[in-house]
C-alpha cells in the first residue's frame, strides 16, 4: 500500500490534485478544502489510501494521518464507499466527526450530500468506541476526552461515560480522581438500572 507521497503539485482540480513524485504524476482524489489550499509548484506531503477494485485502483490524499484513518473507518461502515467517505471529510472536520459520533448526533452526517438517514445512523452506531480523540482538540483541558475514550475502551457506552466524566470533573479534580469518580458513577448507575 502507498502510505504517503511527497512531491510537487502539478495540477489542481476542484476535488483532485496531481502530485509529481520523481517524475511520476500521481492523481489523488482529495477534499475540496485540500484542493483549494494546494498551490501549483508547491512541495506537499500527502498521506494516502489506495482503494483497489476490480476495475480501478484509486488514490485518495489527506493532509494528516488522522484524516486518512477516519477515511478508512468511514469506509468500513456498510453502505459508505470511498467517495462518500471523502464527502464526509470534506463537509465535517475531524473534531466535528468525533463530536457527532460521541454525542450520537446522526444529523451531522445527514447534512452531507449523498448520506441518507439510515446511513447516517449506521455511521454513528458503527463508529461508536472506534474513534481516537483528535490530538488537536482543544477541549477537555483536564483530559476529559481521553478519560471518556478510556472508559469506552473498558466497555462503557460513550454517552453515559461522557456524562459521568462531566459530573466527576466538577471541582477541577486531578485526572486520576476524575477517573475514579466517573467509574463509581457508572457503576452506581449500572446497579440502579438492574434494580
């Protein structure tokens, strides 16, 4: 697989660029935002995903590894192909995708052209617990997003985990104390539901 390419931008279209790497021009499908920010003659490093089908081999380019990982996760959802995945990444940034999945907000995905209500709901359900917290996220100064991700990794659902962390964070406790309080809250809530 081709993981990344570094070369000079030869041409730019609305959703694609041609990257000259050692005399070979690679045609890359990209988001409109990436195409708009690309300038002919500039040297760029793009992270890539190669999609192989019976009738074609298609390269997709991304400015960050995290975008490429999101692209692959989106493609893993039933009914979401590479073009739809690229459309989602073009319409929503990585933080918006993370937030939409974390808050079970399928409406964010329905706003993307070509994504219907059933597919939007399937994206939210399929990606729950699979997304890494974006490292560029400015939210959660006490590490609350990382704590939520850890709780999801332990098997808790994202929505109750986020609510427990929010409640446990009141008073600006140290992260270790927030984790203990959140686990206690989740455990208590779990016992109440069983009664």
